[in-house]
């Protein structure tokens, strides 16, 4: 691979509530990849799950064009091909991919499903593996692991959508017994604040439950942390990760919801966050602990709440495929530290190849002394 350009597949779109966010992230990545080093292969996944690979893939998905007439491709879960195959005609293979950058946020892209397919295909990929990705998406299990690692999380309880629809009163009683208003009602497995409702009373709680249930089969109820600052940091690396400087989010709405993140353009980011050195070091240490607790790799963004008066630090969550838009904190924090967008992508690709090489050196088979299985 040293004598030619690396073939880098960028996968975007997908069957996710964050489909549009993924398109914007992918546009930034495709624009920043160094064409002198990489042969870039755009791979779009339409809302109906159809895969297509062409220079126009991003534009087609942006315009919500009917892609049924486009050449459809699939990624084959077979380790000797390591690339896409054309579905129509003879099913001819496309040249193998050297590495993939998943830019699908949310379900079927950030939750371990796509990572599992890439593992079966034996293709190196940027970001967390199957386990780290699944844990990074699951707000309930992630919190349990953070607690086990000694990190402070917001008080919470959770329920299944079956509980929420079949025993709503019981769920509400449990929430009100355990937590105080305001309470955030969240699908357990979404990002970009999709499906999240901030409930200030029982009426709003009852209205928020079906919204969250419409996105996931489990719902988490989190205690709202009053008078807190929202602090974020970026993490880069595999087993010995680096943590960036900290940034502070000033949301334009009551909380940092979908519109405040992407639509109205009024939220502010302060980089670096104005914090005492001791607080900065403590948050960076907690971010590193959280990263290792869920077996993350490559990259993540860690989100925290910091009490304005108390100084208490609470970790909210890790995002294993953070936003890569022009206003996203993950690349902006590294850029503030002197790492350009293009250089950041170079590092992420190198980390993906390093991790894949490490895993490829592991033993996959065991040869028993006796061939007992032939009997």
C-alpha cells in the first residue's frame, strides 16, 4: 500500500434519525481528505437501505432523489474480497477498500451493526469496534459501566416501551419516586437529541414518553441537572488515547436539542472553555476513564455537565462517531490544538490501520490434539 494511494471508503446516510446530519458530516470529510494520499470512494446508503457508490452519491441523497435507477452495491461479509460488489448484472467486484470511515450517526451505523459487517469483511475502519460502538449508543448500559468505573452520572431510571405503553401509570410513579422535575425522556439508542423531551411536570412527561418510544424499545429517564455548564472534549487514540482541550456549549434553546445543534445557528461554542486548570485536568482524566470503560477506539467526544456553584462534574455520555460538520466540536477542538481537519483524518486512518494490524495478529483457530470432531 505504500506505492499507491489508499482506497478510503466513506459511508454515509443510512436508516437513521440522524440521516441528514450524516450527510453534512460526510460532505466535510470528503472535502478534507487529501487526494494526493487517498483514492476516495463515496458510499451512500439511502433511507430505504439501498447502497450505492458513485461520485454523485452524496448529492443524490441530499436531494432525496429516487436512487432505484442507480447502480446498487453491497458490502460482502467475506474476508477475501474486502470491498463492494455490484448487485446487478454479473455481480462484478469493485476494487478492494483499504480502510473505511463510517460517517453514519445513530442506528445501523454507530451502534455496532455496520462495524460487525466490516469485521466480517476484514476491512479496517475508523472508530470503535462492535462492542465499543454498541455501548457508546446505549445510554443505559453506558451509564452502568461509567458507575462501575467510578464516574458520576446523572440520576436515572429506565423502562421498556412495553412497560411505557402497557403500564404507563406505574412507569410515571417510578419516575416521580426516583427523580425530580425537570426530567429528560430519551430513547436509549439515538443521538443528536432525536426523540428527546424535557419534561417539567407530569403532563409533559406523559407527552414525552410516546415520542421516545417511537424511536427505541427502551426509554431512559434522566434527572435534569440545574444551573450546569455543558462541557465537551475530544478523544483520539486506541489503547493510550489523547484528550483535547475543553470546549463549552452555550445552547440557543432550553437544552441542546436538534434545532439548537444544527438548524438555527444560534448556539455558541467557547474554545477553550474558561475553567481552572484543576477542573480541566479532572474532566480530561474522567474522559479517558470513560473511553477505556466502554472499550472505545479511534475517536469519541465526551460530554459533561459542570455545576456552576457546586463545581460537581457529571459525565453525560460518549459519542463514538461524533459530528464532523463545519460547526462540530470534535474537529474544532483538535483544530484549536493545532491539528487541522485533514491531519485529523490522517491520524484516524492510521489508528484504524494500527488497530486492524493488531487484531490480525491474534490467533483465530485452535488445533486440538485429536481430531475428535471427525468421529
